[in-house]
C-alpha cells in the first residue's frame, strides 16, 4: 500500500443555501496546499441537516453532482460528502464518491436519526459501500451510523488474506451537545477494526439553533487521535501511512480472533 493524502474540510454551512455552500466549499478546496488524494466534505454539505427534503432535494447528475465531478477533475482527487437526493419518488441522505475521471459510487445513510425525524423524511440505505482508491479500501458512512458498530464491522477475508477496508470515514452534522460521544466512538471504531478512521463534522449554528463545534479528526489504527480540529472552520491535509497500518495489523492480528456474524433470532 502506498501512502494516502487526505483532506478534511470542516466548514460553517449556510442554512439551506446550496449555492452559497458550493461557492464557499469551492474556495476552501482551492486552499488545499499541494496534491491530495481524497477530499472529504461534511454531511448534507449543501444545506445543513434539514428535514425539508422535498424542498432541497436534487435528482442525480445535475447541479451538485456536476459540481463534485468538476472539483474532482480539477484537483485530481476523489471528492466525497453527502447531500439530499430524490430518486423514484423517495428522498435519500446520499453520499457520493466521485473520482477524477467522473466515475462514481453512492452510499445512502443506513441509520436515520429518528430523534430529529430523519426516518420520516428520508429512506434508509440497504447496502454498505467499500471503494478502492490508490491501493486503499475505504468505507464511507454518515453521522448516526457511527453509533452502530455491527454496520461498520471490518471482517478479515480469509480467502483473500485481507481486511474489508483500511480506512473508515464518517461525514457528519454532529451537535456540540453530544460531541464527547463522537470523540469516543471514532476512537473505538478505529481500535476495534484495526483501521484508520476519519470523522468530518461541521461548524457553526444551523437554522434550528443547534450548535456544532467540529472535532473533525484523524484516528490511527490503535485508536489514538493523530489530529483533531476544534472550534474553527479549517482545511487540513494529512498523509496516512500504509506501512504503519500493515505493520500494526501484523504485530497485533486481533482480527484472527474476531467472531463471525451470528443470527441470534430464532425462527418460528
């Protein structure tokens, strides 16, 4: 595995204003110094965490998706983040993974935040996504997914002699009131899955008066925070070491003792 340069964009989003957010984020993308391989935007980066899905949803391959393709092509990096998509009469909190050549993959948020009625506004996803980029296997997820470790379980594929993924991503609108859980769970996901973990959260206050204080972070495979971004809107780039990851997995192969998925529900 080669090293991977990743860029976290922790931004104060304009409430329900896609035009302003795309313009602001484009400026931040051009602040990136040097080449990067992966640019990570927050959850619902065009609007903030709104339940007004019908008002702000886009169909695929129009304004925001075309903007993401343009950013990926111009930077030579993958661009990823989630926004509101309408498809077949349903609304999704959908993460797009856009590569520089315009190819893409999607992940629809699995765990919808019922305490904000997200489950009443959006349709949950059914499948996990794992992307391959620069020799890394990367699993992107969205915000509330962080609280559900089974969904992010990193299994060892014996036949292929490798793990499901090497980097686990969470893009989020995670409120300041519960940021201690964000910090703790990101470290837990890294340690239990022997993987790098990155969380990218937003800053500022949304239109519902909810405060966000970032805490975007890079966590190493031991569960140690390598860098955390607190309280400021910032663009941060870090290199992840493939050699460090592989060496740690070889030295501490806890995955060989992991349980397989077990269906504990009895049939009638």
